[in-house]
């Protein structure tokens, strides 16, 4: 019954302000409006309880079914074979109440309704382990139980694989994380905003002008807070069922990246960070289409290492990739005329399993893409490239957020790469 309350936790402060305003407005009244407001609040809470009562879920024939709705019934199906990961999410209010929410991430589908909300934390962890065991077994046989109310036990194969021991690979340092955010694009925007506000106040000598700049200040603060809150306490551990991630300060998230689900790996080395030997490691896992309000977050890759040393990144990359090619093949000299600043960092490499490509001077990015995940290969040539006898080859994967781009190669070399990669991709998928 606490599901609506927990989901509204992020808006709790706004709700409290509205409630206090209503109480103040009706302080000197006859109390009639206050009674009406309390009735409305009671109806909203009652609707939340009814929504919880009519929500049922079951696992049958390898499919998780979630049915909800009283007047308008809705039934959603989530094939376990398409589950990419099952996350355990706790907002700040849920942590206080000892509750958690399970979120299913599916391959190439909108799984916004794939949520089992407000379960006791221990039950959520146990259910997640059992569902992961079912996901592991769906290739051979379907496992499930009859329908039941939320909290119904699900019989499954022994979840020992999902609950196996962990081997910690990485833990982010809070001080390093704060410094890295300050030295990132987010920190630069925050510094510019602070300088702008201070300059306006100094020039106008009217502190009241801050009111007009308040939306900008709130946006900057929220941007910094979201990044710090999301990356704080990040822990990466190797387990029999894949790489396990835990992160978050107020809202915590626990997820598992299963073997074979990674669509791409990206190592990011900003110019300022390179002076300290820091880097950021990101992965792209095929997942759901995000709702409109979450589009900005969906465009960001999952950070396995928000900020860490190159040695820490190499260790985690070794867990993600069986063999790691080095982008050692440099671009031809003609590429200097098209990309004079990034020419020295344009390189690529590959083997029979992966393609690696690097680019960027201010922010160096190295990308690895598994050939078995490649959906299409494109040969691209712009007008400047055509003039210089250059072309690019781009590999697209299901994640659509990581693309290995082999930039500015000679036309003959690009033709040879373009002709060879589809065959290598077919061989990789056949293994």
C-alpha cells in the first residue's frame, strides 16, 4: 500500500509545501475548505491502496505477467528471455521504510511498466535472485508459479548462481568523485553560473535580482547533485551471474550486467583528468526505450567507473572483454587536413571478436564493440573526405548509444574494412 507514497517521495517536499499552504490559508476560515482538502487527500490515498490491491503478478511459461487496474484493466507481458537486467532501486523514503523496488530492463522494448514496487528489501533481493535464476534457465525450460498477489513466492531453480560470492573489482573514492565532478563539464557549468550570479549582483548592487536567476541556480545545483548522488558509493564486483553494481547516496541502485549483454565499452579520458591519471569507464547495455521525461538520463551510458585510475579501468575491462584489441593503426597523413587537432588520436584495431576505435584530443574516447553485437556496418564519406581521398566506417549496435567509428581512413583501406567486417561479425555470432 505504500507504493504511491514511495513513488512520490521525490516530490515530498513540494507536497509538504502545498499542505502547509492549505493549512495556513484555512487557518482563519470556517474549516469547510480544509475538510474538502482532507477528503481529496484521503481519496488519493484510497486510490493508491486500491491500485495495490488490484495489482497481481505471476511467472508462467517463461513470462512475467503484471496485471493492474480496476476500471481499466492492463496486462503486460515480459518474456524472461529478453530480460537484460533486474535492478533493485531504493529511493530515500523507501530506505527509511525498509522497502525496495524491482525494475526489469528489457532488450529493445519499453519496460517502464516492468516494476514490482514497495517490497520489503529482503523479499526484493530474494525475488530478484529467483527471477535471475529463471532468466538463466529460460533457454532450456520455462519455470513459474501460479498467479498470486504481490509477495507470492516464486518457485524456481536453485538460485545459487545469482547468489554466489562476489569479488570486488572497484570502489569509487568520495573525495576523488567530488574533485572529478568539479573538474568536469558539469563543474565548469556550475562555476560559470556562480560567477555570472556574483557578477550580476556586484554590478547591479541589488540582491533582489537573484530571484530572476533562481531557476538557473536550481538547475545547476540539481545537475551537480544528480551526478554526485548517482555515482556516489559505486561498487563493481565480479560474481558468477555477471558484474554486480551498487551505487547511490540517497537513492540506491543494485543491478547485474549479465555475460553477453554488453553492447559496447567506452573509456573516457578528459584532458584535465589525464593530468591526474583519471578516467571514466562506461558500458552500453541493450535496454528499454526511455520515457520522454527520462530521455536526458537515457542518453548517458552506465558508468562502471565514474572516476578511477587507468589500472582500475584495465582490470574491469578485462572482466568485460575476453580479448582486448589495442587501437594501434593510425590514420593516414591526409587526415591531418581534415582533423588537425585530433589526428594523433585517430586510430583503430581489431581481432576476430572486437573492434576498437579511439578519437578526441580534449576528451579522448576509446570504444570497444563486440562483433557479435554489430547490427549494421556503414561506409561514410563527406565532401571534405572525398576531396582528400578519405572515408569512415561505422559499426552500429543494438544499444544505439555506443558506435565504433573508424574515422578518416584511406578510401582503399575503408573499402577493405567495410568488406571484411560483416563476415567477421557473422563468424562471431556463430560461435
